[in-house]
């Protein structure tokens, strides 16, 4: 039983080591998002463009997260 636990812990640490860069980049992306500001006199087409950009960025982040999750599951 202790061997199973130690093996599981080793796998978890390995997964964390492999994904540290991804997690750090995710944290930096979240901090960058806080710096976004709306311009008061923004036109409607600018707001629509910004909405599309945010949507695409969200899809990319979700895809990256799913890729890392699948890779982690495969390595177990």
C-alpha cells in the first residue's frame, strides 16, 4: 500500500514539474488581463472586435488546458 502511495506521489510530482511553466504563464496571462481598460468613447465595432478577441483567447486557453490535462492522464 505504501508503494502505491509513493508511486502516485512520484507521478503527481512529475506532472507538476512538467506543467510548472504552463501554470506560470497562465498566472502571468491572468495578471495581464487585469490591466485591460475600456476606453470611454469606444465605438460599437471596437467593442465587437474586443469581444471576439476575448472569445478566441478564451478558446485557446481552454484548448491548452485540455491538452495538458490529456497529456497528464496519458502519462499516468
